[in-house]
């Protein structure tokens, strides 16, 4: 899938910068371009990867008046830049930003201009603020959610409240006080990054990793270097899942594959032998476990699985690790659990990868507890007499508090375990092709996704490159 990204404000620009870096690093596939739009010159200057001509700086006309944001942005300049980057074969435009910040307010206006000038669908990739950042942030985020839901063709949501405590870096122990007379040479002075910035970097990395993998799935290289997928999920399939679907979340989990299995794969080709029953069983269970983790523990924003209208499942990694039985079990589970009828699925074989990963996209979600929570906070700010259920972890101050939440309230997790995995075993080495967008008859089955504060899947360790 080929896209143009527009980053607005601090969070959005940092995300686009990371996406750009990931794309440039990939020697095989280039699938995106992007621009960063901000009224903060320092923040733009700190972006290390985007070329200077991709950074659009709009100075605040009156810093003492925060309402001047829209007036100070020349949208025509952004549109002209976008058109100059449009190569004619892009599939969509993605706007990235942080809800609760001031720059997100520009987005509805920007989207209506883009729609007049370009034909591609416009999606959003937005971050929900932590509750601890204060009521003002949450209230602004709630207004932003409502405005963006109406303006965009779909919004991917990532929740800082869920991810910040999980990925929070430990502050370094205080260093011994240095002799103030001993100055380091200027080039040796390292700019100290705050805990908040380092944690944001980890969250951004997590976001870019999973969305980047989804974008690349259907692309192939003329230079070669990739295996052929059994069931290709091309840009059309991804778009059909997310277009007009409102709120969207992405679950993602991965696991290292056993060392040496690459060599075993080559040996297996020379001396083919049927895999043992235990081996097939283990591989199927691994795929199912990964899917459960992706939905229950590693989802971008906790949500109710049963309230999804559409879903998309992508399994990626070395093809000898992809169990068809596991894959079909997961597909059936998701198919039965969501309220809608459309489940798409595909594979992305990368023989050089040392990881097996699964991505599950849930679109058209009606029930996302964090959105209700944020809207409630706004309603309470407007009507302070109402009891505040979030007051236990609300500092009450506005704006720029450091996120420090380590103790998230745990919503009990109701896992509707996928049926079939680990039960009777069937042939695991015949891959079926089939229609990647087939729709199945639905059966009733309860399932829900909740926020869990269990620390799983050390995301620090998933530093693999899918395409190398
Ligand atoms: N995950 C993540 N979240 C961020 C990051 N930066 C900011 N946020 C979140 O996004 C919200 C909006 O912040 P910004 O994007 O910096 O806001 P802005 O649009 O630049 O507006 P200002 O507040 O006026 O600077 C914050 O309240 C944070 O919750 C980041 O780099 N990563
Ligand atoms: Mg800013």
C-alpha cells in the first residue's frame, strides 16, 4: 500500500519522521512519503530523518492566544506540498497526530481541503492522551475524536493510557554531581532525554512497527528477495477493511522462531519428510497464542472485539513457521466473534525473518471504553457537579503534566478462547490458497477485549527487519 503521511503537531511529526526512517531503511520496498506540519520550530528541527523540504513551519501569530492555530496555518501551502509528492500511484493519505494537543484542531479543515484537491481516501492515526495529563487535555481530545470521526474515512487509535505505563522507561539513577567548573566540550555534551520523551519514543516505535508491517504486506519488490504469499493482502483488501469504518484498532504480537529452523528448512527441502504430529500441533498452538496475545494484551487501544464490523488478519514470518491449522482457527475465532460479516486474511512470508508475527485489525468499532472515559471527563469538566469516577488518578491540573501512571485499573478480561487449537490435529503442511476476502456464515460467540496491565512481550526485543 502506498501512502502519503501528514504529521501534525509534536506527536504526529515524530511519527511521520519514524515512518520515513523505516521506509528509507527498507532496501526493497518504498511505500510512503510524508510531511511534518507544526507551529513549534524546535520540535521540527529535532526530527532527524525527514528532509528539510518536508517540514512545514507555521509561526503562531499570537502565542498568547491559543485560538489562533487555524488562522496561522496556510492550508493551501500544505495542499501544494502534498500534490508535489503525489506520484499518481498512492492509495491513501494518512494524517497522524496527538489528540488533546492544539494542532489536531486543524485536521477537519485540512481534510475538507484535501478532499477538494485529491481523490484518495483520508485516514487518521491518532494518539489518545493519558488521563493524568489533566482534564483539559482529555476534554480537548474528546472534542477532537468527535470532529475527526465525522471528517475522516477511518481513524487508527493508539492509547497512551494503555501503553505509557507498559513501556515506561526506568529513570536513570541520579548521577554524581559534576564539578560545575569542569565543562565538557560542546560536541560531547549529550542532550538529556526526559523519561517522558524516551517512553514516547518507545510507543512511537511500537506504532510505526505494526502499521508499517500492515502497509508493506501487499507490496512486492521488482528486485526480488521476498517469498510469494499464499494469500496476498493487497492495498485493496486493507482499504476495503478500513474505509468508512470509523474507529480502528490494531493488535500485534510476535515471537522468535526456533534458532536453526532456517537451516532445517533447507535440509527439509533436500530430504523431505512429513513433520511430526507434535510439531504441527506446536506450530498451530503458537499461531493461536499469538492471536490471543495480539487481541487481549497487545491491542493499540483496548476495545470490545464483538463490536467490530470488519476484521483483517495478517500472519508474517518464515513460511515454514506458518501453520495453516493455526491460521484457520484464528480466522474462525475472529469471524465468529465480531458483529459484522467481513473477515479478510492473508500471509506475508519473509524467509529471512527470525520472528513469527500476527496483526489483527478491528474496524468499525462501537465500543471503546477509553473513548467513553475521555468523553465522560469532558462532560464532567463542563458540569463539575457530576461525580468524577476518574478522580482517583486525575491530577486535576491541566495541560502538560508528566504521565506517571503505573497503576492502571484492571478491567477483568473475558477471553473467548479460539476453539480448535490444541484439540484434534489435522494435516498442517498443505497450504490452501482460497479467497483472501471470503465471508463466512456467522455463529454467535461472545468475546471481548479489555485493558490488561500484564507485562507481556518485551517489545524491546522485536527489533527484527522484515525485509532485509
Ligand atoms: N505516543 C506519543 N504520544 C505523544 C507524543 N507527543 C505527544 N503525545 C501525546 O499527544 C498529545 C498531544 O501532544 P502534541 O502532539 O505534542 O500536541 P500539539 O498538537 O503539538 O499541541 P501543543 O500541545 O500545543 O504543542 C499529548 O497530550 C500526549 O498525550 C509522542 O511522541 N508519542
Ligand atoms: Mg506542539
